């Protein structure tokens, strides 16, 4: 019973997490997919730019069995406050949390170092989308909530790779 409560609490808290300006995430937009293995999603609407900086949530959602951490399956990982300096094209990953299929936290870390954005990566796509201020191409969007990662996984499994 305690485990069930902890799982429900973790899922509820992840669904209630907010962006840097405390606006709730309304949806997640797929910005990249690797085969039918995983996809990367950007939160929307996200925080507005503050000077040259923009902060956003980014999540990697994995098909079951694709990724493990210390021999435990990883269902998704989220960067809760990835920050991009749009002028210098540098990125600070910020807090990252890896989750098991039941929603339990497997590991977390926090990288506050700004580094150059590598062209063509998911971070590059997210940075361009947020720095240029547009909503970007609507490849696939899923409404935020407790089951958003399940809906994303269903989409990934049935969709060939794309942007």
C-alpha cells in the first residue's frame, strides 16, 4: 500500500511540475525520435525568454527495455530546468531525474555548467524552438497529465522515426 501511494504521489507530482515561471505545462511536443526506441519531448508553453536565457523542461521517453540504469529499466528521464543562452548558443542541462516504469526515482543529478550546443542534437532542436520563440512543427503533441508518458510510448511504438 505504501508503494502504491508513493507511486501515485510521484506521478501526481510529475504531472503538477511547472516551468521556471510557474506556468503549468499544458502539453509535450515531440521534437525528435530515434527509430521506435525513444522520443524527445519539449514542454509547452514553457517559460518566456529572460534576456538571452530561456529555461524549459525536456523529457526523453523510452520504449520498455530500451534503457537501463544500474540494471534497472528507465521509463523516462526529465530535465526539469534546461537553460539555453540564445546569444552564445550554450546549454546548461540543470536538474535531471530518471524514472522507473512505476514512477519511482532511480537517480537524479544537476549539471549547472554551460557548454556549447552540439548541432543536430535534441538540445539543438529544443534550443532553436525556444530561442526563436515559435511553437515549431506539430509533429505530435500529447496533453500533460499522469498518463502523458504512456500516450507518448504508444505513439513512439507505432510511428517511424521523424523530426
